[in-house]
C-alpha cells in the first residue's frame, strides 16, 4: 500500500515532475513564465507538451482536454485523443505546443450574457501555466482560460488572474514604501472550507425535487432535527467515513490539500477543509473537490448535495473563504505579529481592507448572491445579508488609539489555565472568534463566510483582490508623494479609521438589534439577489473594474445578465417541479388515502358499527379540504409562473419570480407539508425528512 506522500500529486504534472522531465533551460524558461508573467515561447511550449504527453501516456492516458470554467458555475471539457494518422494506416501519439496552449470550444453554447450569438460560435481556451495539468478520468486535463473570438472573457479564471496581478502590483508599491526590496511578488491565498450533505442514493432517486433542483421543495419537520446539537463534531458513521477516506485519496492524487473533515451541525451534513494555496489554484481545487464529492459519493451508494438549503428547518451549507495575502518570500501580510500596535505595515494593510469593505459592501454581497443562497443568508445559520467586518477587541482597541492619537497599552499575555494538573496550560488568543460575522479576521486571514456551498470561489476572490488593490493604490499614490512619510502615514490611517470604522462590528450579527444598528450606520441590507445584483451595474462599480482592467463594461453587463437569468431559470425550474409533483404524485396519493379511509368507514357501516364520530371520517374530511386548498394553490402557482415567464424585462421578471412565484411556492409547500403529517406513510409518495436525514 502506497503512503500518502507517495500518492500525493501522483496525477499532477507539478513542479517536481517538470524539473525531472524538462531540459534545464526549458524548465527555467517555464518557471520564469509562471513566476514573473513572462510570455511563453512556442519552442518551450512544444517541449513541455511532448513531456506532458509522455508522462500522461505512461499513466495509461489516451486523451487530453482543455479544462476550463465557463459561467455555468461548473467546469467544462472536450476530449481529444493523442493519436495522429500516418500514411501507412497506422497512428502515432502526438501532442504539440500549439495544442497545449490553445483550444477551440464552441463559445455560443455557454452563458455569455449577450456577448455571443448562436451564429458567433468560435471561442478559444488558453493554457494557464500557473495551475498544474492533471489526470482525471483517464484524460490529461490542462487548466485554461476561456474567451470569445472577439476577445471578451467568458470564464471565471481570467478575471481572477487579472485581479491577482492587480493586487500584486499595488501591494508591491506599499512594500517598497516600507523598505522591502526583496519581495518580487505578492500573492492572494485561499483555503475554502466546503460544507455538504450526504444522503442515501436510493432515497435521492425517489425525490424528483432533489434530482431537478438540488433541494427538497416539500418536507414536514421530523420529530428530531438538530436541536440536540449532537451531530456537530460527532462520531463519523462508518459509511460516511469510508466515503471521506476514498475522497481524501482521490483529492490527494490530484494535489488537493484536503486536510480536515468532520460532521457539521445538521444531521447528514459534513465539511471538508483544505490548507491554503494561491487563489487561482485554490479555485481549481475547489471545483475538483465539488466534482469528486459527487463522483465518490455515487460509488458508495450515496448522493452529495451541494445546494445551499437542501432541507428546510435545518442548517444550510456554506463555503468559508479564508483569504489572505503573502509575499513570495513567505511573509503573510495579514499577520499582525507579536506587537501589532507597532507593526505599521500590517496596520496600513488593515486600514486598506477596512476602507475596501466599507466602500464596496455591495460588491461583496453581490459576490455571494444566488437563488440558493437567498434561503440561507440572514437565517441565523449564516451571516446576515448585511456586510460588516469583525476585528476583535485587541485590533479594535489599537485602531481606536490610532484614531485618537493616543499610545496603546499592550495587553498582558494571558495563559489559559484549565485547573487540572495533568492538562497543559497554553497561551490564550488575544481575541475571540465570531462565527456570525460575514467577514471576520481570524488571526492572520479574513474568513468570508457568506458564500454558498455550490459557489465557485472565483467571484468573491475577484472582488476581494480588486477592492483591496484599489484601496492600496489610493494609499500608495498619497504616500509616494509625501514629504514626511511617517507623519503622512499616521494621518492617512487616522482618516481612514474615522471615515470607515462604522463597518466594524464585533457583536452578534444574528441579533435583531444589529439590523437596526446597521441601518443607523448607513450600511446596506440587500436581502435578496434581486435587491443586490442591479448594483453591479452602478457607475461606481463599472468604474472600479474597468479602470483596473479586471472587467470591461461589456463583461460586467454580461455577468449581470447571466446571474439574473440564472436566478429566474432556477426559480422557474423549482416552481415547475413543484407543480408537477403536486399534480402527478401528491394529490393522487391523498385521494387514494381518502378513498381507503372512506372504504373503511363504509365497511364499518356495513357491519352495523356506530360511526357518528368516526376518526376516519374526520381525517377524510380534513384531507378533502386540504386537497382542495392545494389544488387551488397549485393553480395559482401555475398562473404566477406564466405571468413571470411572460415578462420581457429581466429585472421585472426576476422581481416577479421573487415576490409572486416564490410566495405561491411557500403556500403550496405549507399545504403539502401539513398533508404529509396526516397521510399514512404507506401512501406518501416520497421519502420523508426523517428518511433522508437519518438513514445512513
């Protein structure tokens, strides 16, 4: 049996493989491209392609694919074999530099927000050498960017790479002001904690709502949910542990740094957390993680649910985006050090993120916006839809002192004493953790907790990188022109804290009082996707992205169209599924049960029993009334779907789905869930919440 170090990265054409297989000069040239962003020479590409092909063939691979991330939220791939026909009827295995660096998928069949029409089909994929090629499903997968024939970006990778370059450029300016001449690159890093549900595959196949929408559209509350708090960090069940073990091994082969796994709060809910890597690679790894979770679950007779709210009444699933910035010399720029009040470089970066978050609350909220996540945000299981920043008591006190021009009295180091002799004492952290904050400082990174489980982490990290870089640029412009750097630095930090400190909140974000307080502070409360998304097109945001060349205006407008269309399509699919399930399954089941009850009552009558107050009669009567109510409500839902679908203006259509269709769906669900509690289990057509959540 191979050890973990032996299998880790065994399916990745990583740096150690390249160093071993490439000629020394070719390897150096490729590293220069990766580390310094230099142009890739076609001669180098040809040698790399041949080495990559030989390595893959040795592992039994016959095909290659450009693996990319279109605006669907999942990955895409088109497989081509290595075979090249020869004149004598035979073939040889070839792979050129041209095939490595460029592909041509159809660009009209992916979401483009109007950038591409059906007759404008040509698109290009371009090799991203900063993310290693890997083998998956017997194919060599080459991470690539994706753009249209006319140059517009159609993927989630390219803008992320642009934002990383932008952040590098502006952060280096700040470091130079502090005398750092050794750092040549600043990199944004991410560790994305992934929450998910596992349910029995056979039960999943009996729920059309789960198959079509990823969530249960119906389901009465079971007698037991998560109220005993006995699942979180509980003993992992053998069947789940077998899945986790298999998943870890598959991820490790692909170089994914899967490290932590545990039961989450809700029954049947779990979490996987990786260690940190660059934002680009972390995004690729998280896409692979979600894909493999589904594949590995299927092997174990399970289904992995990545919807943000697959079950009403229990916690939904999020994705915690642990984001930081580091230098190529190994320094974390969000690490405050042992004396943060003296670490002026750290404090300036901290002021920059405070300014960035306050100025661009809307963009952070938009980056976490989806129909699925609307069920989760603000539901006392996830952060509210109000963006705020948690810094903790020590950093907040330091900022107060800077604002007031006062010296900071450093808190004494506190030792946590357990009171048990055999247990070790240890140094207590200087601040607590806040699990209710949308964006919390957790020691040397910021944890952005608003993301939904199914999200690509690309969008939120594009926003985080860009807004921080924008603030750093403003700071650098001012400080580079200062005649007295130290005094200008102090003044800049004081002004920034004074103007933007209202975004800092260290209390309970779930409390109703915070909603009222946030309103007084002038913070945005964008409750739904439909409320938030139009702000993406604001002059402020278009100017931000275009001046830094992260997006063009056309690309911003296209992304708005894609996300809003996806919102409408999602609710339309859910509503149609709900209507179909009621008419084809639920009402017939209720009628069958009413018939059985009526026949039982008739049988009692036939043998002369007194049925003046018969339970069967009462239940049948109640069911009859509820079924009539359900019939009317599903008819109203059908009408609402037709009205919403008929709207030609996109925002108006989305608002109609949000307000009218969603309300009709809530009414239909309430009736169905009441019926479920009254109909015999033998007649109910679907597995219940009790079955789904507790049958593994």
